C-alpha cells in the first residue's frame, strides 16, 4: 500500500513531504559521495558542493525534527481528546442504559396500572347508554374524563335517594306512632265499652230480680 494511502491526515502531510524531501536529499548526498569516491583529493569545488548538499540536508533534518515534535505534541493532544471523548461516550452510554432501565420500569408500572382491578370498575353505575341519554353532550368524551362524571352523578343520585329514604323513614315513624296512638285509644275505648256492657248486665240482672 502506498504511503499516500496510509497517511490521510492533512496535518501530517507536511511531515510526510519533508520526510520524502529529506530522504531524497540523503540519497542525493550518498550518490554524490559514491560518485566522488574514486577521487583521492577532492577539489575546492567538490568541497563546496558537498558543503552545500550537507547544508540542504541539515535544513531538511531540522525542519523534520520540528515537524516530528509538532506531530508528537499533536498526537498527545489527540490521545487526550480521544480519552476525554471516550469518557464522555461512556457517560452517555451509562445515562442511556439508565434511561432504558427507567423506561422499562415505567412501562411495567403503566402495564400494572392498566391491568389493575380498580374498584370503580365494579361500581353499580347506571348503564352507559342510559347515562348518555341523560347527558348527550358527554358522548364524545374519552373514558378517563367520562368515568369521573358518571361516578359523581351516581354519588349525587344516591345522596338524593338516601335523603328521600330518610324522609320516608320519618313519615313511616310518624305513621307508626300515630297508628300506635290510635290503637291505644281504641283499646281504651274497648275497655270502656266492656265496662259499660258489664254495667248494663248488672243493671239488667237487678231489674230481673225486681220483677
């Protein structure tokens, strides 16, 4: 695989280019030395050329060291940022797991509430069709809004009926008292009539003796 395909980060491209230029300059110096190896005494021009080649190579090496140091610092910073990002991702994953757990818990609570055998479901309420016939304006209400209204209406009806029952009990008690009083009066009247009848019998017997 070509090095261009391995290094794709734009911040590393100057380092790659400088490395290639340094390598090319190093190979150029080695080739020049190999070419001049047969010369026992180099000329002044050869020495100047070699010095110029070495100067260029040293400049590339200095630049390469600076870029390498910069890349090292960048890699260290990137590692730190990566570690912080990983920690953030771990925290987010933990929060997500907690949310999933809370969601499952709430779904379970909702299912339990939906399946709960509420007492109001067994209240002997007026049939729905009869109730809506009395209050047709409530026909479009949802169940959770309609049920409290039905219960409140049933409560009022039962309170009204209980009030009427108590009134009837009072009337009944009054009638019972009046009936008892009438019975007592009739009993006393019977007793007086019996006493009068007994008196008449005694008078009749006395009259018969006199005759």
